[in-house]
C-alpha cells in the first residue's frame, strides 16, 4: 500500500504561476479585493491576540511553579479555527461578505509565525497595521481561469493585465484535465501593482525515474553575497559568474530624492499618499531588475544542458549591510 501511494504521489507535481492582475479596471472588483486583504489582516491580528493571551497564561502558570507538562499547551491551527468559528459572529459581524478562505489563511499565517518563534527561528510576530501590511489574501474553491481574467471565489472575476504563454499553457492543461487549481493568492507589491499567484497541481507526463540525466558535464553553483553565483566544473574550471546586483546602488540617488520629498509632505494628506506610491514604485523597479537578472542567469544554465548542483550560502553569520 505504501508503494502504491508513493507511485500515486509521483504522478502529480505542484507548480506556481504568477501573472499581473488589474482589479482597478473594475471599481467594484477593486473594492472587493482590497476588502479581502483587510479581512485576512483582521483574522491574522485576531489569531495573534489569541496566541498572545495563551502565552501570557503559560507564563503566569510558570510563576506558580506548575510543571511544564501541566501548563497550558500552545494553540494549534485547528484550535484557532474552532475558536474563530465559535466567535466570528461577534468578533466580525461582517464576515458573511468575505470568503472563508481569506480568514483561514490569515489564521494559518499567524500560527506559522508563532511556530517559527517557538522553534527559535524568528522573533515573536507583530500585529499588522493597515499602513504597514502588504495587502494580500488567498482563496480556494470556485477558481476558474479564462483568457484575460481569473475567477476568485466569493469576489468574482478579476481582470488580468496582459496574456502570456504560461497562462495559455495552464488553460490547455485545465481543459484537458491534466491540471487542477489548488488556490490563488492575490497580492499588491510596493509599487501598487496587483498580482495573482496560481498554485496548481499538474499530472506528470512521465514518472520521475524515467527522466534521463542531462547530457552535459556536471557543474556546481556556489551562491554568495559579494558575487551572487559562481558556476564551475568538478575540475575547478570557471564556467560563468553572476555579479551582485547594483540595482539599488544605481537607483539610490533617485530613491533618496523621493524619500526627502515624502518627508516634506503632511501626514494623512493626498500628496503624501502619492509620494509614498512613487517611492514604492522605485523600490519595486529595483526588485524587478534583480529578478530579471536572476531569471536570465538561471535560464542560461538550464539551456546549457549541464547537470547542475547548487550550494546555498549561509548568511546567518555574515555581517549585515545597508545595501547590496
């Protein structure tokens, strides 16, 4: 039975696709998408408040010398969901206008952040504010993809900014029954652009053991900080290098100018909101330049036909720099 399940799982692969969305073309769709991001943020803060109260109870029990095994245990994801289902009518009377998945994924994000804190991997999570949190939400069920638009459960159709070959390929797989959309995450970047990330399950064309090894020689990729990547063969022959991105350094003068302009505006004014969007677009462009260079480099490695092994760098002990 185990071998059967293993073969069944090998027939499927999970993939992600990201496409630019344009909910602002429809005023109603744009308002629904923005409200869904607020619903996710509300669920995250609600779950974090429950987690913090539970942790304070655990700390109070420690002062009474109660053994650890008898103290209040940490809340699991399912505990938080059960509490939410029992109190959502009082905590959020407007929950009926939002998707259930927007709240569920917000609660899951809070639980994941708290789990990382318990493992010592991060600090205790912070509450999310409207002006500090990036609007985003995830939904599942009732998802459809058509040319130029995507249907998000509970929020209707959302227009896509531009078609691409990846969208057409995914639509063909959906029509042929070789793929299934699992969930869709709609998010907004610092520049104010909306994106829809589609997570789908695809039927593998062949079993993994039937894939042939690339005909080229084996190469290794060493990822670093000063030099982003170094590709070399087993005999220490240098194949290619990727220098660290200078996108932020090149745009630093312009970004400083935008930051000074933002500091001169009055808080809460419309000009401050415009200045903040201009600064966000500048930072988003820096990120897009970095991503583009990385995609070009990895595409070159994929087309070379070499068998590639990568070694991630350990940045936990490296000194922090203001920019790279």
